[in-house]
C-alpha cells in the first residue's frame, strides 16, 4: 500500500512540475492574466479538470512560479550583495551573478520582470514579498559592517532595497540585450557604475 501511495505521490509531483514548466513556456509570449488553464493542460496532455488537483487557478500557479524562480536564491543573493571586502570585487560579483541567472534561467527572469507590475494581484504580492525578504536579509548581512556603522534599521533597509531594485533592473536590461554581446557589455558596465554610485553615496550618508 505504501509503495503504491509513493508512486502516486511521485506522479502527482511530476504532473505539477509539468504544469509549471508548460506555463512558463507559454508565458514567454504572453502575460499571466491572459493565460488560460486549458492552454496549460493541453500542453501537458491532461484534462482541464485535472488542473485543480494541483492549483486553485492560474493565479495560484503563478504564485508557485514566483517561489520556483526566487525562493532558492535568497542565500546566494544575500551573501553576494552584502559581501564584505573590496567594493569593486563585490560589485563585479553581483553583476556577474545576475548575468549568470539571466543566462541560465531566462524564462523565470522574464516572468518575474513582467509580472512584478502585471495584472494578477496575488502574483504581484508574491513577488513583492520575495523582494522584501531579500531586502530584509541583505540588511541583516550589512549590519555590523564598518561602512554602515551608526545607521538606523530604516536606513539599512533603504540601502538593501536599492540593491534589490537594481538587481531586478539589471536582470531586465540583460534580458533585453541577450542577443547582442556589445549591448550585454554596455548593460553590465551601466550596472557596475550604478552600484558604484550607490556604494560611494552610502559611505557619506551620515555626513
């Protein structure tokens, strides 16, 4: 009995992942608000009613895609954006990390960039919650660093939020420039300069 239950559970997880993968592929060309569950189930090869065994609706599926796209990145991004040591190395590391994410997971990045201000409220809120978590975690990592000594928690969150917003903006720029090596390098150069400006400004914030 337990063996049969295990097979069913594995099959259910596989079907759920297939729905997520199919939706992500379809969302390359459209927004979530225009995506129909019949499109997704047709792509997977299951009946539309089977969709509801995994998600309440397409908004619920979108929230799951947000978690898939951003949920596993917290530790990596937090330590990269809040790294101690040489600021130029930190800036280069952050920009390289964003470029790597866009290169390896373009569909996920495109989904987040599009739906961050899209028409599906639960997904907008899920993205905002994830980005707020990033900002909180980066602020925690920044606490105790000499360059932000004496800063209030509110100011630390402001700086962390700037880093997170810049991360999203840079990812969008890399997506737009994906097919043009020169444009990619220009986008990376702009990203590094903007991060440098934030770093220089933060050193004099309490002045």
